[in-house]
C-alpha cells in the first residue's frame, strides 16, 4: 500500500528553526509537495521537489532524497503566523496526490 | 479573480437526506478534485475530473456522485447521507494533472455534519 508518515505535532519557539520530516512509500514518484494549512482554512502550496536536493524559498526550504523516500521542510526565523499544519503529499505513478495526515506546528513566544 | 469557491460553507443533515456541494473555479483549469479531510488522516480523494463531461473515481468514492457539466463547475452529491460522511470537504483544481509542478488550488472547504 501507499503510505506517508509525518509527526503528528511539533512545538517550536518564535525566532527558532524547525525541521518537519516526511517519509513515503508510494507506487511511483512524480514529485513531492508541501502545503501549509491554517486551522479552518484551505491548504496552500509551499514547495515542490522532484529531484534530490534542497529547494530554498525565503524562510522555507524543502529537501528530498528519493533513494531514502524522505523529505523535510525547514522553517527558519519562526513567526507566530507559522503556527499551522504542514501537509506532505507525493504524486504517484497515476499522477494522483497521496497525502500525509499533516504535522501541527505550535509556535510559542 | 476568486480562485476556487465552494457552496455552502457549512451544513447539517439528517441521516438519509441528500445534498449537493458546488465547486466553481475561474482559472480555466482542466482538472478538478473533491477531497474529504478527517481528523488524524490525510486528504482522501473522492472523485476527480480531467475535463468537462468527464469524471473518475478516487480512493473513497462510495456514497458520492459527481458531475462536471461545465468546465468551471464540479458538483459533489450525497444521495443518502450517513454519519460516516461527516467531514470537511475540499474542492481543488489544477491546470493539468500531469507531471511537473502542477499545483492544486483549494477552495475554502465545506463542513458537513450528518446526524
């Protein structure tokens, strides 16, 4: 079966750095996405990786290792507004997105 | 540019009642999707459409029907609601569904409670 694992919840301090991990086992791989979802709102796109390595977008970076079935999202200089759930999703061989359950990130002052 | 909109935002149904959820997008996207989101679980695909007049089953299609009569609209129907269908329903769209950075854009969600 297809499976995506992420930690359920993480806590970090304002101004700090946090790394959210995602491991996956899917039938085929056509890219990995990270989405942000604030409570009661829709998911919004953060990043996309299809090749191994690090993609940087301002305070957010995303890393991919296809051989290990592993990705992480790195958030720097945390702000209170970063409190949200972060969803990892993999596009499988049928180009369907398989979603993890999400990691709820709590930022404390 | 409204993006993806959903109607209604919230609804309470009794077991056995029917309803239709409406999704509309103004981005001229070919692909549209219906997901449900339940606590502790990832988004699960119910049905999707790769173009006007076409629909296909996703991971959890039982108890739902869909129609895509117009390119901009994707309707999700519940013929006889059950408490197990209590969930948050998200509609999404993308320009294509193929490889590459084809981002899905999500609507604000419909919260459905079936008693």
